């Protein structure tokens, strides 16, 4: 059984991400783990206060889990499916401390969050603060025609198949690039893709040297993309995006769900 890990701080954007994950759980046939990390900000904190805070936050988690279950059972999109098992984990520390432990213990397939969590070796789906779930009809995968991306695309066909979605191969082309070399690289990549992957709903779209924000918005509005997928490699377009927004929430940067896949990872959807 697949598992989706949902970090929450009980904020509105975090709850919104959890509801998105709930709908995704139906398609992936996955269970959910709600997790919350709290910190001790004062030396010599009395143990009874620690226990009180832990008890209080676990009650919040359980209450939210019940709300998610009720939503699943009543929503027309999900009520006909078996509800996922929703577990709750609450620990002292930071989210960055807690999540690696949970990944080791539960072998999560994906993290769904409203904010970026660095250096995780599982896919992370970032949900914009106000994005509500709607059926995924078109998924865009951003590539520089790196042959390593073929296996990532193969994995993505599993997700696209569950929604009968289009899989749009997207290339962001710098204006200064050598056109002949670029087209040759593209043709070799597409020939390999067609030869090795049998999925009938592939499309190709080019975006020419635009600002990252503008590119994501173009995908959303002009191409009607429901989810963008990027591989996090050093010096990639995504790396430039992450470096450029390290002082603010990446969720403010995007308008559509953004699935980040670590380099050399081929997830099972």
C-alpha cells in the first residue's frame, strides 16, 4: 500500500494541502500520515508542559483526521471508494528532523505540503495556498532532454494513467541556444521516448527563455496544465527557482501544484 505523508502546522494552506492529498489518495490507493512537529523554545521546560503540548497537538491531529475522513465519505468524487487509513504522528523537533525518520519507518511514496522541505529523497508535491483539488487532466514534465529523464517520465505515466491525463513534455529553451544542436538533442530524446515508453497521450510544448514565474503561469493558463513536474538537479531550472526563493515560501511562487522529484529517483505511482 502506498503512503502519502502530510506535514501540517494547522494553518489554512496546510489544511488545504491535506485535502488535496486526500483526493490524490483515492487515485493512488494510498494511506495518509498526518504529522506535526513542535519545538521547545525555553531551556528547562517542565515535563508536564511538554506533555500538555504533545497531548493538545495530537488531539488537533486526530480531530483533523476525522474531518478528512468525513470529507472523503461525503464528497461525490471520493465517497464511492474505500477511505484511506489516516495515521497521526506528533513529535518534538522540526519538520526537517521528523520527516526523514518517518520516511525510514514507513517508506512514504510522496510528501504533500504547502511549503518546501529541503533535501528529501521522496517526491514532494507543493500545493499553492488556495488551490483546490480538481481532476488531473494534463500533467507537464519540464525537461532539458536529459536521457535520465526517460525513466522519470516512465514513472509519471503511472500517475497520468490513473487520471487518463495528457502528459505534456515541456522544454524551456534559452534564446541563445544553438538551434541545430537543440533540435538534434530534442529529436534524439523524443525518438528514445517513443521507442521505450508506450503511453498514447504524449504532447510536446516549448517555452522560450521566460522568467520562471511567467513560465509556470503560462503552463497553467495557456496550456491548461493541472500539475507541473520537475526533477531537482543542480543548475537546473528548478534549482534556479529554489535558490531564488529560499527566503520565502515557494507556495507563494506557484499557482498550480508542483511535483518535485529528486535526481535519480524513479517513483512508483
